[in-house]
């Protein structure tokens, strides 16, 4: 979807379909979300097959839905592709589990991913980013979005304990999960694409766990750390490790590439912002936060109302599915003045909800922030300017906002590190 919206326009909400893939693949949902925040902050939609859901689009409502598991549970499914069919892994899969179990599984993993814990990875990540950028230094066309899909695996593969030979395939499978209708990843039907990717990812982690158990292998990898997690005092089964490892793989691979490419696209559209960041490297951390707000790569998450609940001036019935549109909340003018302006000096950019809120706040946020900071430090140090070299192509997904192609050329600085 377009991240820089077109002109504001009036929208007839009567026939709006928030699951229309064309709205995201080739369209512009931001003017629609602007109208919804103003006139229909709680929006009810019934799909042709009878499935229904309620949407919240204002920042505070998005935060409330994602923060309060007592009002809005994760234990029936958390992504719109599950709408109408409860997630069979709910209550076990970390992303589809509420506290206290969620906390018991998450806390020991989170201790390995604090800002202090991941700091030891910075120089390795920097070396990885430098190698990643090298092909663009000769001035040839470089498709950043296509290449960036592999960047998180290059960074997190060693941390997760995944051998390099498997990175590319796992990246493809995680992309299939989150964008099963995109022609780049579609295998037959959307349902078939989801089924294949789910099966292959779960099988991979299950086999990984069994092999490590059988061999008695000990290492510091995040996947191995799952074997020592004991919610309720009991170790995780191989199946539970497979499900939680699946969740970690998705979180590691899915959003960072699109934050990278979407932020670079915004900088190419605004060369004065690029020049400002290049002239003052201390702006890079805020550039990262503004990029996270601007791209909102995880466009939404879903919850279910535990009981009938009043929110956004309306009522959601008990058991109703609620989609919290992060991409809209991050453009709420009551929180982010002039929200459709990309401004790397924006005050309060870090308030964005790109990592979610509450118990399910992204466990890998410190690693993602460091990776993005290092990426832009190295990009700005090496390239005097970036120019588009073709039309961008957007991901066909209503869950992940991203790019599949962003061809560009870079003008190398006369002196580079």
C-alpha cells in the first residue's frame, strides 16, 4: 500500500471492504482510515461469507485492544487470516496465548533479547549490513525490497541457531504465512499456501528440537533456550517448542525488511530528510522510530472480546472479533501532529505502536531497533544519495504493509568507511 497517501477525500463507508487486497496491493488505505477515525472509530463489517468483525482505528483504541487481555483475548487467533476459524494452536502458540502462560514462556526468552543482552551482537550485525550493502556500491540497480527479505535471516539466523543453508527457504515460508495472496509467494490457492507454509515451518522446528534433544546438544541459541522454558514447572513438549519456534521465526523475519524498504522509499521521496540525517548521525535513532511509525509493517492484529464491551463510542458483543489497525493508529493526528508528513526530527515518534502494545509487545524490539539503527548508519555513511530506478511494487496483504520491489541506484560517497 502507498505509505505517502494521496489527497484527502470524502469516503462513503457504506461499501468499504477492509479485506480488499487491492486496497493494499495497489491502493491507498490512509484516506479511508482518516475518515474512519473521524466518523466511524468502531467500524463493523460483514464479509460475503457471513464472517464479521469490528475495527478500531484510533491510537488509544488500538492500544486498549492490544493491551488488555482481560477484555480482548488472544486465545482464539491474533491475525485476520484466522477470522472465522479459531486458531488450533491457541493457548499454546506464544502469540495466541494470554497471561499467565504467555508470561511464563515469554519472560525467559525476553531475558535473552533485552537491549543490554543484544548489544554484544552489534558489531556482527554491522559487518552483516556492510556486506549486504556492498552490491549497491557500484551504482548498478539494486532491488532493496527484494534483497531485504533475507536481511533478518542474515542477522538473526546465528542468534536463533539456524544453519545458513536453511535461511532462504525459511524466509520464503514465513513470507507465505503473512502474505499468502501475494503472487510472489502464492502456491495454488491462498488456503493451500497457508497450509503448506504452516506445515513446513512447524516440521522444521519440530525436527530441529528432536535432533537437538537426541544429540544432547547445548548452545546459546534462542531456539535451544526454548528447551529450558518451564511454564507451570513443566518443560515444553516438542510440539510446543515447534509452535513457539514457529512464532519466533515469524517475528524475526517478517516486519524488518519492510521497515527498511519503506523507510528508504520515504527518504528517496524526501531527499532533504536524507541529507539532514547524513549531516547529523545523532538523528538516526529518531529516523528509525519515524520509519517504524511511517511503515507500520505489522498493519494490524486481531483480538476477541471476552464479554460485551464498550469501545470507541460503540459496542462489541461478547466473542466479537476486533481488528486493531496499527497502521491507522500510527497516523492519528491527536497523537502524531501532521501524521502524513515523514519527519525524522518528529517529537514523540517513539510512541508509535509498530511493535504492538501490552503483553504481546514485540519481544524482539530491542534487536530490531539495533538492526535498523546500524542499517541506516551504514547506509548514510556510504551513499551520498539514493535514486529510484523503477516503480515500487507493494505486498498484496492486508496484514503486512510492505514492498516486494524497490529498485534503486546509489551514488557512493567519495570517502566511505
